[in-house]
C-alpha cells in the first residue's frame, strides 16, 4: 500500500507541528477528526447505506450507529454555541 507511507508522513508532520506549538489534547483532536472524516466519506461512498458503510470500516451496525449519533451530537453542540 504505497499510500500508507503518505498518510504516516502527513501524520508525522501534523504531530510535530502540534507539539512544536504546545497544543494540548492532541490525541482526541486528531482521533476525533480522523473518525469524523472516515464516517462521512464512507457514508458518501456507500450512498448513505449504513450497513455497507459499517462493514467497510469493520464495525458492527450498532457500533457504527452509535458513532453517527455521537458525531451528530457534537455537530449540534457546535452549531448551538453563541456567536462572539
């Protein structure tokens, strides 16, 4: 998989940047963003079919459903914040 080294190199650069800039909470930041993008992209590629999307990610339908609900909840919380 030639693209795997590109992903690793990109992650290395991102982590180095975040550490150099004293960003705290790097793990949840990166993992949350990766999971969100995975869910969205796989749902798009499977035309909204949650069962096929879950299978392609190696997740059970129930686990995938919980992750979607959590993602929707975080988006709702973000959207409801007052403007400064």
